[in-house]
């Protein structure tokens, strides 16, 4: 939907755009997240963690509800640090 003016699932042209996508764990205003990584730098009782979040945008079809998410700056994402991420073959 990002590059076409039509839903790839139902063909509708009734599309909406979300400039930012709030993180599921955050309140309002959104923290512009979803894709990110977390590093634990010190094991034990006093673990310190570092989390990096990346801005997301979304397109939604108002007819069928199909939703597409896009990272605004995918080149900045360290995919290898995202738990559960793997490259599709």
C-alpha cells in the first residue's frame, strides 16, 4: 500500500496512513517503536539494559482492515540484535 494507492488484499482505494505507531507497552503520546533491540550489559542482580527503538509508520485499508507496518529508517536497525529475528531464505 505504501507505493500503490490500492489495497493488495481487496483492491480498495480507501486507505489510511498513520504517521507514527505507538508502542504496545506505552501510553500516549506514542514512543514511536515496535522494532528494537535490548542488550543486557551486566549479568546478575544489577543488570543494566539498553533499548533502542525505531520509528514506524503504518498503512491500513478501511474496507478490509489489512494493515502494513514499515520502519521509517530500516538502515539504522541492528536486525541481528532483535530477539527471534532471522533472515528469510
